[in-house]
C-alpha cells in the first residue's frame, strides 16, 4: 500500500512538471514558426538554423536579431514592438520554468511528498506553494502560446502586404 501512495506523489509531481514542459515547448515551437516566417527560408533550413542554437535563450536571441533586420522601418514598428513584447514575456517566464525543470527534487519522508531536495539550497524564486506556482506558470504559458499564434498570423500578413516576403518564402 505504501508504494501506491508514493507513486501517487511522483505521478502528481511528474504531471505538474510535464504540463510546464509541454506548455514551454509549445511556446518555443511558435518562436520557431515566427523565426521561419521572418527568415523566408525553407522550413528545413529555418529549423536547422534555429535548432543549432544550444539554448532556448539563444533561439529567442536569433529571432530578435532577425526581427530587427526584417522589421526595420517605421511602418514595421508595431510588429517589431509586439515581437519584442512577446519574447520579453517568454524571457520572464523562463525563470520559473527553469525552477520547475532544474530544481533537484526528491521524495521527502515521512510525508512522502516530492519536494525540493532538503540538503540543497532552495532558490528564493521557488515559492513554498510551488504546485500553485507551476500551475499558474502553465496557464501563463498557454495564454502566451495563443498570443504567439495570433501574432504569427498577423506577421505573415504584414510581410505580405509590405512586400517583405518574397514569392515562395515561408511555406516549404
């Protein structure tokens, strides 16, 4: 019977971290789509360039750099500002996402619940009620995902209307 109870805590914690991870990955997939839309490269080439970066931070960085090159006119300013706003939101959420994925967790006895390892220093950003913290983070990431999806559609239209997208760009 004890093993079932212990498994329950592991399963709950794995689901909590899994939801954060999936929502984070969904957002970064949309950053890739935005990078692809901005680049005008084939999907394969855009993916290769994006994925050769060794961190999500660097992937957001090359997207910012490309955005500044492509969206450089006064007419592009609203799109440039929106790109910056969305990537900044993801930057801010990265701190909590890193807490979820990089904290060393363990089952603490006698309670049996999964907690940050008690022998290691606890990050000051990790709240006592980390379950609520990570549930909110998941909700924030899912909301940001919808914003990124809407933005990418508008970006594609903007590039078409302003003539910044060459024929055949972006769709491979």
